[in-house]
């Protein structure tokens, strides 16, 4: 599962000339669901999105508060094109979950967001529709998220990078 999260001052979704959803300050989440995604990846992504610290606190300290901390809104838009693989210059979407399956999965994702946060602050586009997404990015701040590969250990948040023959750098997740 892949997500592009943008901090926004406002965002909206229009379908066939009619605005169907809009938020004020918060985040806009463009979500791509892959063939291999399961409930485990869904849970991981919901936790990451809602706890991502991209807002400042009351004293002006940057990168301190999440959308939940600030009680801001979330606009989600299903975007299968995030699962694109280029074959030359042509996009190929064979890694994206098929439409029928993806729609159910996306609805589960929205339901989990609403259970974890405030349901009235979670908005979305229209699955499968041709949409115009209007995003007023704040900052600009744009963060790419990707769920761990299937089989990766979610219980161990450390990642190791080998930077030399006898040197290993440990990186710890903060969210």
C-alpha cells in the first residue's frame, strides 16, 4: 500500500462538475492499494497516517503534532495510479488491486480511519469516479508512505543499513 500525504489548508473533490467533498486545514491522502495488501498493511497505514507529525505545536515547534493532535480533517482519495510500474514510457497497473476487491478494501480503510479517529473529520472522494482533486498544499509538505513488504517484521521497528564492512547504522521509526 502506498500513500501520498499532503498537509493542506484546504482540499476538495469534484465529480462531474459537482463538489462532493471538502475539508479545511488537515491532510489529503492519495491512497494506492496493491494486489498483496492485507489487513496488516491497512492497519499499518492507518496508524502512520493519523500519527504522522507534520504540524507545529502551540509554541511554533515544527514537526510536533499529528492531524489527530490538532483535531484537523482528513480527505482520502483512492488512486490506483500510485501502484504504477513504467514499461518504457507507458504506465502499467498490474500491481494494483482489481477494482471490485480494491473498493471493498478502500471502504475498510475508511472505516478503520473513522474508528481510530473522529468519523465526522474523515472525508473521501468517490471510488472509481473520474475526479478533480483540488489541493492547497501547505508548506508545501508532501510525505510518501509505503507499508512494509509482506513478510517484513512489524514488531521490530528498527531498520538496518550497512554503511561499511564493520559499520551498521540503526534507524528507528518515530511514528
